[in-house]
């Protein structure tokens, strides 16, 4: 008798575990041959799976956007004014969905000024320690954009353009965009080491269906 009760309890516990693990959904009846019923496919965006009633578990959230941009765009200026830049800077889309660069803006740091980008010889007439920076970049092999004039803050990219679009992380051939950049800088009378002279602001957004 004891063994029978033990087996009965074990079967009951197993049934409870099976019910807890399953997803219950409501049912629609079809009562005649050839009858039909429309069953919706319901989507919930959540990292918490499904509740027993078929609703989303945990916090209901949209797909997470996760994009990395360079922590710095380094410049090295030689004695003759030649500026060397890094060749491995890029934007990486770690998100499931496609993204794009919405805008790019550059702002001069305190005590620095932006100037039109061009040949370094265009700065030959500037006084030493004028602290002027001309800057240009292209994203994803797209059109080169550059500073023009001396406004302290300048919008380099005002809306997404060729090269600014990246696929989701599932497509490794298209989820990165290289950043190619160049600069001209006025001469410095003193040594400078890793000093911030400007900041580039990248605004990233989902590449939404129109």
C-alpha cells in the first residue's frame, strides 16, 4: 500500500511539472465539416519567454540596439605638418536589426578652432599655436565630408547617406562601416601628447522600413 501511494504521488508531481512547463493557449472550436477559424499569430518582444497563458514573460521591451563607435580618432602630426591617422577605426552593429548613421557632428575643444579642410599648405600663413583643425571623414566608403569655415560646431553628415547603412549582426559582411578620416593642424610650439582637440558625435538609429 505504501509503494502504491508513493507511485501515485510521483505521478501527480510529474503531471504538475509537465503542466508548469507547457504553454497553455485558448482554443477555438470548429463544429462542422469544412468549417474554419482564424487564429492570430501574436508577437511579444521580451527576453522573458512566454507565460502559461501565452503572453510575454518578463519586461516587454523592443529589440535592443547595440552599436559600438571608436573611443577616439587619433592624429599624429610630424615636423613637416603631415598628419597620420588610424586605419582601423570602424562602427560595428552588434544589434539583431539593421541600423544607420543618422548624423555626424564635430565640435572644437576648448581653446581650439575649426577651419576648412584642405591641403596642409593652406595653413602656411597661420601663426604658430593658432590651434586650428581642419577635418574630413567618410563612412563605409561613402562620400568624404569636411569642415568648412570656422564655426565651432559643424554638422558633417545631416542625414543618412551611402556608407551609413549597416545590416544586423547576423550578416558579418555588412554589419560594420569603416571610418576613414584626415586632418590638417596648425603648427605647435610645444610638445603635445594625446590631447583632445575636438569631439565627433555619431548619432545612430534603426534603419526603419519606410
